[in-house]
C-alpha cells in the first residue's frame, strides 16, 4: 500500500489493533488477579461511600420518629438533663464544676471527693458522650458525679437546718415577730381600727 493510499473509513491501523489487544489482555489479567491487602486498604480509603435514595429515606424516617418522641423530652432544651430512670437505684447524680475558662480547680475537686462525690464513668452512659469516649462525663466545664443517695439526703437536711437557723438568728437580731402577731393582739384587746377617706387640701 502506497503512502498516499487511503484506508477505508473505520479501519484502524495494524499497530493500533495490536496495542488494543494487549490492553484487553492486561484488563482481563488484572480482573482475575486477587488484590493485595495494601491495595484493598487503599481502595477502601479512596472509594467514596455510596448511599442511595432508599438509605436516605430510611434514615429520615428513623430521625422523624426520634424527633417526634423527643418533643416533650427535657433533654432537648436542657443539655444537662439526666433522665432519672438511668440513675442506678440508691445513687444520686449531680453536675459539679470541673473547670473555669479551661482551668481546673484542684482544691474544689478535693472538697468534692471528701464530700463523697465521684465521677460517673462514661462507659456506663455511652449515650451521653461521643462514640468511644472513656473516663469522666464532662460537658462545658461541668462533670457528672455520683454518691450514695443516703449521703445526699443527710447533706440536704443539714443544709436546710443551717438555713433555718440563719433566718431565725436574723429575725431575733432585728426584733421581728411572726407574721400576723399584731393583728391577733388587736383582736384580743378589743381594739377596732376604722379607716375612712382622707381629705385632700385644695390650694
């Protein structure tokens, strides 16, 4: 065939055919070869996760049901709310200060420990912490702590008695008497108070 002779349309050169066949052979060989562990790991890393419309619809339905159930859930508007049903029987939960502006107060932590407070482990309540979190449950500078309910009740009674004594001492210092005393004294003495309109002076 001369250099100027034209090939029929659509007829590839011989060299191109050989190259194409070699490429196909390589593709077939690669498709039959079992990938190595490193190649599998790379494919998992690079390949995007495919999630279709069906998965999206199922996930949306799950979230709608959960949001509908949580409309009256205090935890939706109080991030420190703890459902009493998850607190172990006989124990008291309470949020305590863990840090201020990122700085921990070791003295206060010692006082809490002496009062019987201990950190609630995150493993007990995975719903309150990020996935895989361990240790204490800390949220915005506050730490969730626990102690026996009996000790908490004793502390509350002691605090209430102290508050009442402080009020009584202040009343004694000011010479105050219980509410209604003057009215009772007036009725006992037979004194009746009368009230009438007061004249307004004119200029």
